C-alpha cells in the first residue's frame, strides 16, 4: 500500500484529533505521521512487541493498534497517550485504515486482480483494461497450482508458499480457503512448462520435510492468455477432485494426466449405474474376493501379460490362469482379451467413482 495514501489519511485526521497519530510498519519504521519530522524514524521495541501480541499494546507513552491481514501484521497505527481515549482513537483508525487498505488493494494490487480473475469475479472485457493499468503482461504462458494443506497448523499456508516463490512480479501466491493456496506461475518457455510437476514436487517435499504437513497439489494446464487463468484454476480443482477418487495415494495430480478418470468423473450417475448393471449382472463384482481383486490389479499393471503377472505375484502360471478363468465364469469377461479387459477396467473405475458418492449403487 502507498505510504503517500497513509500520509494523506493521517493529514486529514489530524485536525479532528488533538494528539500525535501515525502509522508504522512491522519493523517500527514510521510511514506516516501528523508530525512530518517523524516520518522515516524507527521506533524501537515495536518488532519485539509483535512477537507476543497481535492486539493493542502500550509503548513509550503511545498506544499501538496492529492492522491484521489474515493473521499477519504489516502496519500498526499509533496514537499519543496510554489512556482509554487513545485506545478508542487507535481502534477507530485501525478500522478506517484496514477498510481503506482493502479497497486500495482491490483496485491497485496485482495479486488481488489475479485472484479476481481465477475466481471469475471480473468481466472478461475488463481484464485487458485492468491489466494495462497494472502493467501486467496479458499474453505470456502461465500455469495454476492448487495446493491443499491436509490440516490446520501453527504455520500460515500462504506464508509457506510465498517464501518458496518470493518473486511477486511473476509468481502470485493467493489464499482461497483456510487450508488452500493458489500459485499462479509465469513460465518462460515450453521447456519450463514440461517441468510443472517438478515444481509441485519441490512444494510437497519442502512442506513435508520442514513442517511435517501433508499437502496435495493439483496442476492445471498452461494458458497463453491471462483471461484463461480461471480455466487453469478450475482444471487444478478437478485434478484434486478426480485424484481423490482414483489416485488418493498421490500427492501431485496433473489435469493432463487424468486420462479416463476425468471422463468418468463428468458422467451422470444414472448413466454409470446403467453401465454397471450391464457389465456386472447379479452382483458379480461383489462375489470377487480380495485375492481375486489383487490379481486383477496386478494383471492390468503388467499389461495383461500372464507370465510377468505370475512372476510378480509369486504364483505359478497355471494358478494365475485358473484365477482368470474363475473371473470369466463369474463376470462373463475374459481379461486375456483386450476388449474385455478394457470393459472390466472402466467398470472398476466407474464402481470406484460411484462408491465415492453419498449413495452407492453397487
């Protein structure tokens, strides 16, 4: 926020308040004051006080009231005196400056503008005009990451990610929920786009090793225009949602790698129910025991190769053939035939998708 704006507000207030008033930053540097000679002065003790409180405090004959932004203090109002009048005045100034700061950020802050784009809170026709006003490059490759923290902790999620990507001119770190953070990253070239998952891995590894918190990262597709950031953000959301159903053990899910899971996720549940009824008649799926399901999974993982699957399962080849024959008798599908295997694989995924819904058909 502009220090000039702070000074303008303080200047307008000084005639109505017969005390010295002003604003300092978190390091105690005076940014604005009704006594102009104090601007630039550093007040000792401010930084130390902020370590212990985010509420009003008294220091050196002045009352200080922090302006909190998502639990973080960037600016502190000060009013001469340590009495109830100075407390009330500091509270009024805090409320006023906090609201003015919010309006200022919404109008002039690049991060707020980018957040409004990804949340579809701004008309497409206004995006280019506002980008020009903020000197933002509209036609450059960008990608959106949605980072979901698994639990609340003492750390502030946005601060963690902001420290990993400090370049505020090219990387925008935004909070979209109590445990959700969005990273909008500007890319230099197509080569950098191919390394999108490496960036996600560095985020997961750092948060895991330094803070012992599990995070999952959804990655949208690369977009060439700033107006398409909302599309990339929605894709990162879908990536996490689909991953939760089909790849819940993965911590990084790329929208481009969702494959058939993305298609199934978008199907109407009634269509899924009809498909399952046709493939698994008379409860055939429920009749398959755990050992058989493990065998099926291994068979798919080894590209329908009987010899390789039996080796991985440590069973005789004939034992595996017997199990596959048993599956054929129960379901009518021979997994050794490609078309049958595809049908079975899709049906298992559809069943998994339906199981994730509040009411399960099969």
